């Protein structure tokens, strides 16, 4: 599948964004696009209909004076660096679930990697089929589609690796202190700000398709619960959803590539220790019909949770539901 040629609107935005403090002449844009200045103006009118505003000064040209506040496909693509252009964008106003749409795209043979972005989900979900409230409020609802050449056992630490990279990105871009609650919750100041859901089609000896879903409260807490928060609430300022999205896509693609070729092993332990919210805390873990209580002791080399029980023994868990307890009694209790 050949990469699509950039639209005239995308070329115009790239040229103008490269000169944010200055102007780009209409003749330069016309030459770049191999079209008349009238045709350039017509394409700029299409951008105006999307919420862009331009200043035009004779003998100087055009510059951007206002950008859309809502998620805009052309702007996100224009903001992506050249190294991220191989990641195709699918931007939808509304979808049942970005993970489901990514799975449908993979089933049709769409070239990978790609990312499905939506302004709203009607059936957003997390682990165990729990619903994820996904209103149209400048938050991030994204799912990445991949076809990794991996054996199934290599996937065990994938969600954790992507999660610590999300945390690292959020910390750098918002001056907040995010953390990850094993295995897939993203926390800010102890309150939930996001979650991840990895789904895969697996043959006997290799992973056929892989979808990494991310729901992130960027500008609003979708859940009215006091246990929910957003990046904007914690940083006390709204975030530019288009720039945030473009930069996060770039980080996720780089993180995926590092995982595939094994480079993640160089920094995984350090990043996990930095963002792990459970280490040293009394916790309870539900696995199947059993409840285990003890102290969280980080993760093992394969991403399993280490739990120290009342006898001082370390138990390893690949799956389970964790709650933090102020006075969790160490031991094992049958539910």
C-alpha cells in the first residue's frame, strides 16, 4: 500500500507552522503546491472552515493567528515530525470503540502502524469489559494498530512498557507527577487519569495483530467520581489537544519500535521504578477465586507483579485486580 500524497491543506499548514513567528508568501505556497494563488486561497478557505484563522499582509504573505481547539486531523498530521509520517492517522468524530475500529482496520489489511483517534466513544471500555466514559471534551481516545513479529510470550511486558512511556511523556509535557498502577491504570496525585487496553490476535507461535488502546483524561475528568482527575486539573491549565496528541503519537511509535527490537530492556526497570505507585504499599490482589494480600515489591523481568506475603515469600502474578489497602493483612484468603 503506497503512502497517500499530502493534501494541499496539509502542505499549507506544514509551511505555515514552520514559520510560526513569520509569514509565508502566497507565491511561495503556490510554487510549493504547483498551483495558482487563487487555488491556494481556496484551500485556505477550507482550513478556515475547520477553525483556522490567518492574517494576510500584502508583500509579506500569510501566517496562522488561530488554531482549532478541538482535535483536528490535518493539524495533528502537520505537527508530526517527518519520522512519524509512516504512522497513518484515522480521525473520527465518533466511534463505538477505537480498539474495535483498529481491529476492523487490521482485518481489512490496512498497513501498519496506524492510529485511530476519536473525539468521542460510545462504547469505550477497559479491562474486564468495564465501560470507559468517553465524552467529547478534548480528551484522548486512541488505539494503535501493529503487526509485530513477536512470539506471544514477548508481549507480557508490552502494556507496562508503553504505560511508563505515557507517564514519562505526561510528566515532561505537563509538569505533573504521574504514576502507573499495575498493570494498566495511569494515576495523577493518586487519582485515575487514564487507562490502557492491549488486545491481540495470536496464532500458536506468533502475534498476528496487536492493538494498544489508550484513554487519557487530558482536559477533563470523564468520571464524576472524586477518584478521577485530568492532566489539566492537576497542572492547573488546559492543554493543546492537537499538539499533545501529535507529540504522544511520536512517543508511542518510538516506544513500540524500542520494544520490538529489544532496546526497552535498557531503561524499562528504571522507568518502572520511577512511576510505580504500588511498590512498598500494602495491597490486595484478586486472581480467580482467590484474594492475596501483602506488600507490593515491584515487577519481575517479565512484567509480573511481585507480592511479599506474611511469610516473607515473594509470589509472582501475571494477571489480577489490585487494590491498595491501608491495613491489608498479609496472607491468602479464599473468597
